[in-house]
């Protein structure tokens, strides 16, 4: 069923896939950049990072970003090795506090891929499967357990001086290269794990996001603070069930007054599918209605605005030099995580 708000989905798809395609391009350039140093090419002198490396790829270093975030808050030291990782992490966290879990629903490239895979599964199999409620609750707890583990290890147990030493070490300087090797030089265990994840993602909606992503768990909890939430007007609602049926997070939107769940990604799929005008809207503090297009624009503007501020403040490009990449990258495969 198409409604006058169906355009919301197409706006979201455009934003998500635009970001995903850009990151694929950035990943290709980074791959070429690393291959240059693996080939023992003659690196140019100077402190400038080669044009082939785009800082955006640091978004795939969330654990390093969490360490850098703690160091920034406790010591006022902004990570210069992978500053873009910290900027992206902070921007996602800020967007969750102000705009629900909008990063997951509108920005995250993994979320875009996850959605594409379950839609492919539905096309191939005619449907997606649903985990029984008792098992669903247990499985959803996994991402919170993973989040608690990382928060305990990094935030509670790891002192700031130890984080500083780690950030200045060779291992972290090429953490982006190690992440690249995770995909380009897969072990059998990695290949099997990713294959299983793909299969489960075909069968179940947003399997990774729903059950395993600690990043999403953190943003979901931060989203409780957001003054913006989806609100249902029961007087206007015609109880067609479209919102519940189409919710990617499998929330029973039709039965709720205000959607407060940490699983809500703010994707506005329920709003775009609702055929009853005024039945579902984005609400500010449960009182004032906010145009959903304005909500979407705020998410995009806030996220990229943070990046723009970081660039202006010279907190976007890495300080790792050509010479350091030339020295460290050839031994990257044999460089172990410091104890």
C-alpha cells in the first residue's frame, strides 16, 4: 500500500545507499593504498597521508573509537592516529541522544546491507522467518552482553595512560589495515562466521543489528534520552496493522502510544506505511509534531555537520606518516595486539 508519505522510504534509501557506495569507493582506494606499501613501493617523504586513503574508512574501528572517546573525556586528548573514528563515533552517539537511533536507520552502511539481505531472502523464499518471542528476548540480550563486555574492558578497567600507550603504538597506527585484512585475508573461521551471518540474515530481518551489534545496543540505550519519538494517535488510527507488519525492528507499533523501545531505529518505515493521516508522527516530547522530512534532515545534517566541524578543527585526517606506513604495513600480518 502506497501512501502520501511513501517518499520517506526513498529518501532514506538514497541517503543509506549513497553513503554505502561512497564507502565502497573509499574501501577500494584504501585497498590500493595498502597494496602500494605491501609492494614495497617507494613512499614519498613528508607527513601527508597518501591521497588513496580516505579517513571515512575509520568508521569501522568502533572499539578504538570507544577508547579514544574515553581518553578525550578524561584527559582532553583527541586521538590523532585515527581521529575520524572518534568523530564518527561521537557523531553517532550525539545523534542518538538527540534524534533517537537515527544513525542506525539512516546512516549506518551495515544496516543498509542487512536490510538488503533480508529483503533478498524474502524475495527468494517468499517470506522472512520470525524467532519465537521467548528465544528472541534471549538472543537480543547478546548485543547488550557484548556492549557490557567492551564497556567494562575499556571504560572501567583500562586506565587512560594505557589507552594513550596503545594509541601511540604501531598496532593501533595500522588498525585500519588490520581491519582490511580481516576481509581480504580471511581465515577459515572468519569465512565460516560471515557465511553463517549471511545465511541467518537472509532468513531473519536485521539479524546482525537485532542480536549481535553492540554499537547499536549503545545507541539504543542513548536513544532513551532523545526528546523525539514516534507517537501514535489512537483516535485517528484505523488499526490496519501496516505499521507493525512493516517495522524492520518487529515492534508492535499498533499497540503502543509512544515508541520508546531501544530497538527503534527511527527509520520512519512505520510512518511512511501508515495510511491514516495523523495516526503516526514524529513527536517532540510527546506534544509537538515534527515533520518527518525535518527529522530526516536533522539526522543527516547533525552527522555530517560534526564531520565538517572536525575537518575545520583539523581533527579528521590521520597523523600517521608515509614513513610509518612504509615501515609498519609490510609486517602488519605478523603484528600482534599488545598485551
